[in-house]
C-alpha cells in the first residue's frame, strides 16, 4: 500500500511526542526552568563583558556638533558646499558649510575633544572609546535603524539583543534576558521590529518595560478585578496558571516546531515570576537621595531618561543580559515636543534639548556603574542610525541626514577608555580613515562577550545567517 509523505511525517512527529514528549516538549521544559530558551554556550575566548546596555539615539545625532571635532568647518563656515560628488541629499539642496553650534574643548588625561553639548560626559571621557568612521547604507530612518540594530536594512532580522541572548542565555530566572526601555514619548522609528527575534526562537525578542512613573511597568501583567469586585487569591491565580499551562502543552504537542507558541507558553510562566520581580526592580523608592539627584529624576525634561538609565542599572545588576534604552521617539508633527535628534530645522533647539537629556543620564549611569564595580563587566554602547551633514539644510538652521559618517562610543567591559578609532574627512562629510559599519560594531560587542561573530549563526531559508551577515571585523584598537 502506498503511504503519503504527509502521513509518514505526521506519524514520525506523533511518535516523537509519545516517545519522549517531543523535541518541542523538551525545549518547553527548559523554557519553564529558565528565563531564556538557549542555554549558555562555551566561549572561544574569555569574555570581558557579561552584559550589555545599549543606548540608542534615534533621529540621527550630529557628529560634527558632538563628538567629532572638525576644525576645518570653522575655516569654511559660511561658504557654499562645493563637493562635485555630493549633489543629491535626503531632504533638499545643500546650504553653506557650518561650524559646530557648540565649541569643542579637550578633556581628561587623553585630551579627547568633545563639544560643550556634553559638559557632564566630558568628565567621563577617559572611560569612553570613540569610533568616528561609522557609516550606514541608507539615509532613511527606519531602514537605518534596522541596520544599526540587526545588521540589515530590511525588517525581520534578529536584533543584536536577540542574538546575544540566543548565544549566552540568561543570568536571571525571574527577569527577561533582553529588556527594552523605550522613550516615554513613544516607540522609535520602525517600532517593535527594532528588538524583534526574526527567525530566532521568539522567546529571544525584547521585552518592553514601560518607564513612565505613572504607568504599569509591563502591560497586562496583573489580572483585572473579577466580576462582583473580588480579586483572585494567590491560590486561585496559581490554579488558573497551572490549568492554562496544561491546556497549552496539549495544544503545543500537536504543533511541533512553532517557536512563537513555545515562547507564548514560556511567557505565561515568566509572567507569574515577573509579578514578583517586576514591581521590585522598577520601584525606585529604595534608591538613596544622592542617587536620585545624580540621575536628576525630579527634572521635568531630563528626569524621564534618567529614570531609564537608573532602571538599566537595576536590571543588569539583577542578571538581565541585554538592556536597550531609547533616547528619543518617533517623529511627530508637533515640533515643540522635540521627539528626537532629527534636527532638519533647528540644531540649537533640538540638539540643545536632547544633548542635556543624554548628557545627564549617560554620565550618571557611567559613574553609578563604576562606583558599584559593574562597569568593568558591563559593555555600554551609545549609537545613532546615521550622522548629519557638515552644512546647513538650505536656508534653515538645521542639518540633513548623513549616512556617510557618524560617531559611536563604547565604554565598560573590555574597552580601552580615552581612545579613538577611524576618522571622517576634514569636514565630517564621509568616513575617510578605517570606514566601519554596524557589522564591525556588532562583531566587537560579541567578541567582548566571548562570542565569535562568525560562529554564532542559524541556518535559515537556505542561508547560514548571522548578526554580521558576511562582513565584520573586531575593532581591536579600542580593546583593553
């Protein structure tokens, strides 16, 4: 008798489930025991960092007004942009060259140049390493955000945080391995795709924790009050969860290989643990008055990002592997809100606002981690999706998008502070010395975590995929 291929495959899957709970069932057991599905893997070399805090500044921070001192712009200030190979720009016609809107000064023992936009961070310069030759493949916010986070300009690829937790697992049983702290104003360009798991098991996607003090840290974490005004008792909650899990496991048993379903089931059990751990980690009342003042929590404009930075510190010291926080949200039509760093119209207004926000929160985070002995094992990355042009945007007081050059800095676990790598040309228009891209930044971060970026891969749709695609080199010049 002829048996169809579908029946053979179906019978094989059924045999696996009946014989030993199935491969997915085995994975589920692991999910129930750990916050992450992927157990830690042996490192090819000793890691310098155990965890990552990634600070992302959406909108495109101007490198020539912040970290990348280009004295030639002072000489060229007011002259028309004269590059023959640069006639087409993102939003309009190029105006005249413009020097930095903030003066630059040298700081620290390293003598690193930094603009007055960051007076507090200038005191931390000897802990920071700067990559001045970053480039992007696109001048569009969404695709550039995706590339900075996942290495690809198209959506649907795993974010760096997902790759890191897939490769290393979690240090905490009661908190997610990958946590995202969006700006209280909203999500960044591209939204939740920026921290998606792509084709990796869905359990590795970022878990969003709300940072506004007036909102619940995690949406729908606690059950609503029952009809009649009576809330569930702890025993009823446990019985309900156990019953739900038993139904979910039966449902999963007939649907092998669906990582989204496995992740959803795992999230229920993690949610039960989060009901105890999330309120504790997000409750800042136990922090000292000195700490609260350092993060400037009571400041109307600076305080929200300070709260994000303080939450990041509390998360990593409790075992969260990867924390990403956003300094800015998606653009809106209400310019008075100053949603992010996208300063087409007025650099002084927009960068002046966000510079004070980033300067205060980042400097407090670096100093706090250092005082607690956590900085040497925590890698800090501060990045943006692209830079801005060295000239004005037409007759306005802003600068256009510039994927040709921008700056990223790193600090902490395994980084040699007070160093610089690469450079843009004399005007900051294009990367000139040692051009780099997200692949190199990601390769360096993975290396510091003890991971070889060429070996952390997943076979997907006929291709061996990795965070760095087929590119990337470790920037050893910034390593301690």
